[in-house]
C-alpha cells in the first residue's frame, strides 16, 4: 500500500506539478534581463519567494488559495528580512478610519516596490502555468519567451545565450510532460504500462534534450552574417546603436583571440584580468568639471600573477557630506610645500544600476552634495584614496571638490619614491615569488643609467607606450608555457599587444621590481566633450582641446580604464599612463607644457578595430542567406504538395508488388503502435494481437479487422496482389493512426 502511494505521488509530480517548476525556470531567465534596473535586494526577495513557491507547488497539487497565501506570507517575510521597515506604532484609535488609514499607508509604503514586483512575478508563474496546460499554449509561451530574449539580446548589450538555453531545456521538458499527460488521458492502459518502467521514459527524453543542448553549446561561434533589422536601420542613418550596459567588465575570450566575448565597462572583479572585449559606447555618467581629468574609482595593491586583489583590514572613516564639511584626511599627508589645484566636479549618473564607489578627480577632498538611496553608507579610505560604499548604492548625482597635485617634474626629480615615510611601502613593492626573472631584468635594462626615480618611472611608461600596440582583441594563441601563467610575463614576451589592463599591470610590476612603490588604479578616462565633436562635425573653428580645460564630458562604458600611481614622499601618489594611445591630463606649474609623443584621440578612447569595415562586402553573405531561404521555401512547398508525396512513394516503392507494399506498411503500423504503448507479445500471432487490441479499442474494431484481413491476403496469397488490397489496408491503417 505504501509503495502504491509513493508511485501515485511521483506520477502526480510528473503530470500535474513538474510543468509548474519548468515555468518558474523560464520566468527566472526572463527577470534576469532586468539586472541593470532591479536592486540586489529585489532579486533576493524574488528568488526567495520563487523558491517557496516551487516547494509549495511540489507539495500541494490543488488549493490555489492556500498556495497563493503561502507565497504572499513568504514575500512579506523576505521583505522584512532584507529591507529595514520602521515600525510607526499602532493607530491611536481603531474606531477612527483616518487613523487606521494612516497606519496602513505609512507601513505599506515601506514595502514598495518589492511587494508589487514579487506579486507580479508569482502571478506570472501561475498565469503561464494555466496557459501552458495544453500543448498549443505551452508552445506559445516557449516561443514568446525565446522571442523576447532574442529581442533583448539584439537591442541591449547582454549575453543571453545561457538564459535562452535554459528556456529551451525547460520548454522541451515541458512538452514531454504534456505528451505524457495526453497519453494518460487518452490511453490509460498504455500509460500504466509505461509508468511501470519510468526509466524507459526519462532516459530517452533526457538524452535527446542533452544532445540538443550540447550541439548548440559546442557549435563553433560564427561571425555575424546579418544584423538584426533595428541595427541595420540605425547604422544606415549614421547613428550609434543605443545600448544600456551595466558593469560589463572584461572577460576572457577563446585562445584565438579574434573576437571579444564581452562588452567594455567598469569591472568589479579583477582577480583574473586579460582576454578581450568589444567596445560598448553606452553612456555611464556626465561630468561637469573645472579641470579635465581622469576619473578615479579605486586602487588595488596585491598582484597575484593572474590579476589584482585588495589588501585586508583597510581603514575607512565615514565621509562627511556638505559644503561645510572639512577636507578628508590623506595618509600620509602631502608635504607643506606641495602645490595643488582645486577641481570642482558635478556628476550625473545615467546608468541605472548600483555602484560601489564614487568616481572623482584624484584625490577627493570634500563631497559637497549627494543624491542617493543610501547617503549614510559612504566611507573614505585615506590611504587608498577611495570613496566607497559599505554596500553598493544607487546614485543619481553628486558634487565633489578635489585637490589635485600640480605636476612639478623638476621637484619630483629631486626626491625619491622610496624615501622613509609614515606610509608602509612594503605592500606596494609586493610581487609573487613565481614572477619570471626576465621581467625584472627587462625593467632594469630599460632604466639603466637613469639617476632619479621619476625618470625611471617615466622611462618605463614610455617603453610600454612605444613598444606594444593597443588592441581590444589580443591574440592569446601566442601565449606559451614559458611564462608560468604570469599575466605580465606573457604580455611582455609573448602576446605583446593588449589594452589598458595589460599596460598598467605591466608598469606596476616592472616599477615594483626596481624598487618603486606603485599601485594599480582603475576608473574612467576623460570621456568626450559633445560640444567639441559638434564643432568638428558642422565645420566650426578648429581648436586644439585644452588638456586642462573645463567642460562637460560624457563618460561611456568604453571609457573604462586602468592606469598606475607611484608614491613620492611629500607629493603622495603621482599618476602614470603607460597605455599606448592615452595621456593623463595633469595640471602643470604656470608656463610649463607637458610634452607627449603619443597621439591621442579627442575622446580618449581608441576606436574598435574593424569598425570602419564592419559592413564591408555585405552583399555576398546576404545574397547567400537569401538563396538558402528560397531553396528551403521551395523544399517546404514541395513537401506539402500531394504530387511530391506521390513522386516520393513511387521512388521509394519502385520494384515492389502491391502485396510486398502491404507487408511493409504492416511493419510500419506495428512500429507505430509499439510507440503508442501497444505491445505485441512474443508468443502471439498477428491475429491474436489484433484481436486483443480490438477488445481494448472497440471503436476501432472495424479498422483493425480490415487491416488484418488485407494483410493476410497479401502475406499468404500466391499472386502479386492488386491495388485494391493496398488501398484498403492503407485506409484502415491511416484511420488507426489518427485515432491513436
């Protein structure tokens, strides 16, 4: 009895409940596209409620009201767990509707918008489950979900292949469940026979789904032959395709290195750097500033050989906000004679997602204004010069005053980077033991004969700029085992091309190897001034951009950048730009001009390789696609044509007599019935089997008898047969197939 109950539970689980879990899988893929718009807390709450919903759907078959109530209670519980709800006390009087209304409004508003989003997602799960209870509805939901994901993939800089793969997997499993449900309804005996051997159902279904997914995953990535219509139209108008990328970061690509696999942007994880990327020119923020600058985010101290990590136990203090706030402390402080310039910046953040740091000219002194969802969590790290949130926050706008060191090269040549200091310099000289010796030898070779630390740093900067070309798609196939997996060694001696992370990391490692305390910095380069581009576009007066000029700059994901800073006692951290094609705009003493032998683009960002030739020679691939579509259309039309069927049958049955064709068609009919769960026992004759099936399906008694009679005439007859017998058998077999 207990075994019977267990079997019934699993059958109900598969037929009545499993498709609800598959719908949850599809909904999860759809909402993950909102990562740039939903907060981290929102995902925590929604994921938690969907987990409770999945468990509820497994345990409770019906009682929809109870299931929804459990999901609602779970939503409230997760919101209370993640969101700080302030209790305002009970109403003064329950008899006064005004007091009760105020009590409800004050507390319910604190659940906004989390409760609405959670209810909407749970409702979507139940609606899609109801629509997909039949095959047509399920196919519609699956196709619509894939279409939505494809549209988002076309118009937004998101990698959605894994999400689409999950939807396809869930969709195929969903169709299998519906097929089994129809089998149970229409042919309960066949279902009972199959249910006794669940592995015979599960193994082929899982195997087919896995094969389909593996073929798709392992299929080599082909270049784009035809862009989506929206992209073609936008580019034909000479406009940039809008994108809304978040923290895309830079991820690794295949060893060929021919194409990037991700979009440019400010990465949060630098433990493994390198690979390649594609430029994403979607805006991140606009900065109105009194001084053109790089926009510093954070620095990293620990080089691992593969990437960068933070030091432990960093000291931070709360950052005061307001025009009257005192300047934030620097550790160690600048020397008394060090000259600085005040830089005022107002930043408007256009990206919807949360950010972990504020970007400023370096170093920041005072945050005068801040509009954010969490002003209380902003911290200042006086040693790392970072304005960092305790927890990532959504920022709308902020204003910062920075005090930037004036680059006095003469004075810097008279000091050293390794003088005694109140700042512990050992962490900024750290290098892994596995660093190949040839990296140290190259740094010494390049700086031989120089008498001061500033010129040594400038020589390393110049060497990297002039020796290695910039590319966003470095050829990683050049890497060999000689580098022992070290990132810098493989760049300097093997790959020998790359983008900012390659140049800046190599500079830090080479500088440290000759005793210069150095750290790795990341943020954004200057960006571009739209007014300057407009003047150039519409024939305005030619002007050489002032490297220290004020203005409003648009910062894009493509402007995400990394550089280096070297410590000089009394001056603090001085920035260096080793990346080919870039130049840091630094304030200089009055009357001096910083000479640069590296040409830079006005917007500070190299153009993506191959952009100008992106749509060149498009006629051939487009024409090939059109020809293929025409051929497939003709094949489809021919397949649907009765004449085509007759021709195919004539070719397939050439040389066979009518009786031979009846015997062959009987074999096909038996195979079909076997797939429908109608088994023929090994000791039975065909007549005994058909008689058993006739008793089971009384409505098909005539068709079974007619097919059996025609077969026996053909099988045991002494002539070649006639077309009438073949026609009678075919008609009966077709009726049986349609009925089953």
